[in-house]
C-alpha cells in the first residue's frame, strides 16, 4: 500500500498541568486543533487546578533526555515548542539534545509564573535560559512580567517602551520576539512582534475579552505558533494566525463555567 500522506509534527517540551488547561495538555489540544501531530516531552508534573499550583515534581533530567531521544530519533519534528523548564540542569540538557539533532525551528515560551501567581521557574534557571536556549530559538514569546525578569527592569507602559524591550531581548540572540500585552492596563491587549532580521515591528491589536477563563493562554498561543510554522508559514503569518486562534479560544471559553478560579480557554471551539 502506497504511503502518500505525512503529518506536520510538533514536539512540545513542557510541564504537565493536571487540570488540563495549560502546559502539555493545552499544547497537545492546540497542536491537534490546528492540524498537526503532537508529541510531548514532560519536564515536570504539577498538582494544579483552576485555583493554583499545590505541588511541582520535576522529572529527572536523564529521563527528559530519554524522552527527547525516543521522539527525535524515530519520528522527527517540524517544529518544537518549549514551555516550563524548572531548573538550569534541565535547560542545559534540553539545549544539548536540541543541538545534537540540529533543531532550529524552536518556539520558546519562557514560562516563569502561573496565571495564579505561583512560581514555575527557579531563580538560577533564568541565567541558563538566557545563555543556552534563547540563542537557539527562532521566536520567544514572553509576556510583560517575563520580559521584565529577562531584562532586569520594567516600566513597559508605552508602545515605544515595549518596542525598545523587544530590541533588547533580541540582543540575547533570538532574532524574533513576540511580547504579549495581556498584562497591559485598559481595554486593549495588543501584542508586539519584532522581526529582527528585517528590523521591523508588527502590531497585533485586540480588545480585551472579559473573562476569568484565561488559564493557559500563553501555552496555547506559543503551541499554535509552532503548529503554523510546522505547516510552512513564516514567523509573521504564524503569529498572526495563532493570535486569531487564541482570541477565538478565549472568546468561546468565556461562555463556560469550570472550576473555582481561572478556567481554560476553549481549544476546540472551531469543532464544538
């Protein structure tokens, strides 16, 4: 029987969210909803729900490496999305394995704090993230608090200040920067994409949706970008289509009641 179809393959390297709204679970839903084949490397287990994170159990780094070896040596990938990496040792291990397989189509979401405010990254891991992974990535997708941590300063209250921050982040070695504006005050939630090789900014405007179901939005957006890049889109087009997807998922998820805190977005809103 002739084989005439291939999957667009996306690997997510991230933590597991037992509540299903963020992390590996959100990534796999997003990857599937956007027409790709999802695979996972679990870096940490979290006891988590819509209210918060009650416990984190890091996966041993050698087992993370074994998961990566198993997937990359057999199935291969078209794009990689990286989320929660708990420790500097884990960051170095992931970077070494990505380098071993010569992977460059990497979307890095520098997850540091959960929607509930719970910390998800050790302090000493920030320097390792900047040294080992950011220079390998095709795109990084920090929100404003994560941008502040990476740069060591804040005051990103104007569009000009956010653009300056994007240029400063690009100096860490990643040409393309997407600074998410979800933490901006007011009715707008505009994102800023900096395309470093072209030295060009792209504003991605949107109006804030009134909902408490915003758990996992960052994970979902970065996974969607990875899916569209795996499907052959440019960084700019992938980000635009992912922004459209996450906006629809937030809007649809706002209609649901689930849990007692920050619920998830509706990853499959296009299907039901």
